[in-house]
C-alpha cells in the first residue's frame, strides 16, 4: 500500500477529528484532550499520513525545553501494521530536530497497544514510571470572578487536618461529600445531592473550619459572604446580597458560606417592619434559586439557631441541619499539639492538658496555649535566675487553663442538646 507523509494544514481539522473519534471508539481515552491536540496541530508540530487522498494517520507533538512530547498518535485501524506509524514518528522527529531536542516522549493508555510500532521506532518503555494528573478546579474566567467575590481555592489537606470529631466528619462525608463528588453514583441510587445546609452549635466550636474543610474535600472554590461588608454597598444590604449571588451563579462549582446567619435571617415580626426583614425576605428568595443548579453548596452557620426565622429552616430550603459541638478528646489533643512548640512537646504532659480542657472550645484552647507561651517567654527574659530559655512547661499551660474563662457555659451546652432534639435534621 502506498502512502505519503506531509505536514498538517488547517483544512485537515475534520480528518484529525475522525482519527480522534476512532481512537476513543477503540476503548481508550487519549491522555491529552481534543482541544489540546487541535491547538498543537495549529501552533506546534503535526504530520499526517495520506493514502489515496485520505488522511489515515497523524502524529502531533510539542516541545518543552529540550524534550518533545507527543500529544496524539493514531492510525486508522484498517491501515495499521503497514509501516505508517513508524514513518509518522520518524517524520515528526525530523521536523523537530532543529529545536535541539534530546528526548522525545509519549504517554500511552494501558488499553492502547502501541508497543510494537514504538519499539520499532526506538522508543523505550519506562515501566518504572507512573502517570499522575489532576484537574484544575476553576478556569481563568472563574478565577477572575472568584477574585471579585473575595473567594479562593483552599488547600486540599484541610479535611485530613481535622483530628477527632469523627462523628461530625462521618456525617458530613456521607451526607455531603459522597453525593456531591459523585453525582452519577448518587443519581443511580436516586439520591439528590444536597444544595444547602445549616451548621449550628455554641460559639467557637469550629463551624467555619468544617465549612472550609468541606470545600477543600470537594476541591471546590470557597466564597464567604459577609453581610456586614455588603451593608456598606450603595444598593443596600438586600441588593448587594442579590448581586453577590448573581455573580456566584457564574461559577460551575462553589461552596458559599455565611457565618452568623442569624444577623440576616432572624425572626420576623413587629410593626412597623424593620429594614432587616427585607434582607431576610431577599435571602429566602435567593436560596431556592441557588438550589436550582447542580455543583453548588450553601453552608450557613449560627450560634443561635433558635433566633432564626421559622420559614428559614423549613424543609425545601435546607437539606440538613447539622449540630457541631465541642471538640472531643482526640480533637483537643490535636489542637494542643498544634500550639505547643516542637521543642517543648516531649516534656509537656499533653494528656493532662486534654483532661483539664474538657468543655473548652478550640478557640479557648488556642487562647490558653498562647497565654502560656507568652508567660513562659516573659519569665525566660525577665525573671532572675533563668539562664537558658526552655519553652513553655506543663505548669505554664495548666496555669493558663485555670486562668481562661470558657466560652461555652454549662447552660449553653444544655440549650445546645435541646436544640439537637428539637431542630437537628440529619
């Protein structure tokens, strides 16, 4: 069979698309996407095999410093084992030779058997290598929108960074992360992925931390809406809130967080109506609109769930109302490890600190840890007879614990347990 090799022309796009479709129909997914392949055809290096005026094969590559990467290589099935593949690779290498390349590489899916032609062309299988990739969670356009909203993509380790609180983590993993991260699986089981949830609990218990961790776990952008900042907008709080949600709708995936939501969703009533009642009405209208599109999750947090308007918690607006309580023993131990200097950790009785801080919030423990560190620093510098600073001791931390007023009182804990019975929706 006769064939010839020539360079790619813009009119060959349909032919390359046919080769692409043939590759995907063979049961494997090319490593590089179609858009990348077509872009490289136009601006990098591409050669085609022609037989009877038909494009029957293509090899496309790009150069990166001294290495060339083949981004697409395929021959129509009926034209394989005719020497076309080897000729394409040789022609591609010849055209890229003036670039001073020292290496030409190709990534091949396991299901695509190209070992024969690649062996004949002098390629060596680097079987000790593994290929890894990750998708960038947002586009450049979305990144610009995110910047305008004051949002960001959070580090991917926040979820694993929450030690303890296993009950809460398991609840969020099963109810939120599982259906949102795999909507096809959720649909198969008839599960509707959640669109909005409420986190409630005493002050300082880590509701914001959990909201950020969920966004991190999903690898979705995180946007926090601050009503106090929106209130300064010339459109007023209700108008600024509406504009923010309109901009948020331009993001494909997003976790939106509103902390202390009771400030804009408190019980309505009284005559004449207050200005905040209009804001509550606007928020109640925005939530159903937000819920219409997939790939988004609204998380609101409150310290005082009883203060929320009755209509706000109604079924259909929020899928789950989840309690977040005080840190358990494992969580307290992790928090102490975070704030005790590495040089002091071995000599400090962390077990005793964990025991003595039962009922402390994460913020309380942080305050006590910093208070102890400050006391130890001052003693090392100013007290007589101290020659070698050694860092905070167990005694420093125990003193700081005793001198720290707990944020969450026993009365508040009792009210929280009552709210779980009356209002939690899991």
